[in-house]
């Protein structure tokens, strides 16, 4: 069987004997051929528990739209014109509409990247800016003690719209919804406080209602005053196959239910080798983002098995603190004690990787050198096909699970 694994802006082609493949986790449950524009128009026409944006905009003078940054796969440029049109129909002029790209702790964008993210129409007709942690305001505290420090530009408009894409998130449950606010446009201090709950019970992929991290995010969204959300569901080629719009979190809950119906996947047995990718560019732009694929497949690999992560990491680690902590990830006991003593954003991902390395080896196919790869506890793999052929020749019954786009996989109980 020929298998294609996304890598950067290209792909890796592999040939694997059918008898060795336990499962291939990719694609959707069902067929989705509806036109993207039709999906966008339909959900804007019939928002969940909310008036249409054009009605909400009546009598208002300004609006802010929060959109995803370059590390996310969300095709904002496809739906932003529809949102702007709704605001225009309600009487808000383009000069009073702004788009804030939520960076969290990620790097700033170039002007070319901003245009690519929002599309020509939005870039040329409304204000497009990056969030800035140095220009933030404390607006309150969540019940769990998280300070909600939000980029000021998000707070000074009469209508606040947040956008994004829904997918599984390894400790926040799901992406999308109020996650555009926390961590999207919050300070490192806020994000660190929220993310410190990632080791708590319930902070797992696919869990929303009793997930402490996610419910803290929802509180931050309420404090910020989200008026309207627009979230999309994407296929493996980043096409829009579903969407929800309306009041948060009613529309969002409908969105995650729809997402589960499309992407909830389970395997009946673990595999000796799990081959995965975060899904290519931009999701594998650095190791900070690509780590999510490792966490998503951890239940699918046998104890002392092997995970092969295919991730370009063309921008390296993606975060300085994460890079520093990764040098100690081969000693889980030490690094986890360090994090429990003082939670540090960036260090949290290194601890998660370190925990995984106690039960499986990770081979990394990336732009990292062999020295860089081995320094962080992984093993560099130069030729995936040769490696697989070698393992199969040693054991022709070896079991392989393929997860080409980093989908979250549960082990059936």
C-alpha cells in the first residue's frame, strides 16, 4: 500500500505491506461534498442562540474580529469576507472594523503573512494587527485564580467576534471557541496560570464539560465579553466541511458535538509502531506545535513501542523556554518535579514529551540535525522506508498504525 505522509509543504511517500497495517486513522466519518461558501453563508444566516451579525451590528459603530495566527490551520481568509459583509449590512463601516491575530506566546507576523491569513479583501479593507502582550489590561480573575490579561485592542469595540477551527486539543479538550481569547490574545502570565492545570484530572483531549483547563478558558471568554463566535471544521486537506456560528458557548458545544461525529476514532489494539505527522505546514512549522501529534497517538502505541514523528520543524523549536527545557526531558522524574515546583509555560510541553519517552521511543524525521535530535531524547531517522523495511524483515508480524495528520486516537476500553 502506498502511504502519503504530510511533511512541510510537501509529503513523504511510503510503501508498506497491507498485512502489517493495523489501522489508518485519517479522513472523516462520512462524505462531505458541500460547497464551502454555502456552509459559511448558511451558518451566518442561522446562528445558534443568537441574532444574525447584521442585526447585532445595528446601532453599533465598531467591531473586533479575533482570528488565528500562522501556526494554526484555520483558513480565516475564506470566511472573514462573509463576516465583514454582515457587519457592513448592519451599518458598521470598514474603517471601524479590525482583525486581531491572536499570537498567544508565538512570534509576530510579517505583512505578507497577515495578508495570507486574512485574505486580500480583509487586508485591504479593514485594520489587521497582531496581539501584543505589552499592551494588555487585567479585566478580572477566573474562579480558578487565572488573571485574565487581554490585549487592549480587543476590548474597545462594541462587538467582539472570535473565530477559529475546532479540533481535539491534548489538554484543553478542543481548540476553537473562547480559546481565541485564552490563550490567543492573553499574556504569558495568564496563559501560564491557565495551562498549569494541564496535569489535573480531566485535562484531556475530547473532554469539555469537566475539563479544568477548558472551563477556565470559558470563564475568560465570558469576562472578555464574547458576542459571537464563528468556528469551522476542516478535513485533512484543510477544506471547510462544517461550521457553527452564534452565541458562546451554545454554538461552540454544538460545534464540538458535530466534530466528534466526524472525527472520533478508536483502535481495538495497540501497535508496535505508530507513524504520525501533525499534518504538514503550518502545523509542523516547529516542534512546539508538532508535539501535539505525539500526544494524540500515545494511546495507540504499545508499551516500549515506537512512534515515528514526521515534522519539518523548519522554524526549530518555536519557543525559547520550551527549547531550554527540552534538554532535560530524558529525565522525567527530575523535569516533572521542576515543573510541579514552579509551572513554566513552554516547560509544560517538555514534561509531556518526557512522560511519553518513559513508555515509548520517538524517532524524529525533521530538519533538526542528529545532534539536536538526540540532545532532546529523540532518535533521528534519515530514511523511514528503510527503517520500516528493516523492522518488518526482523518480524513479519509487526503491527503498524498510521496517523498521517495527527488525529486524536483513543484505545477502545
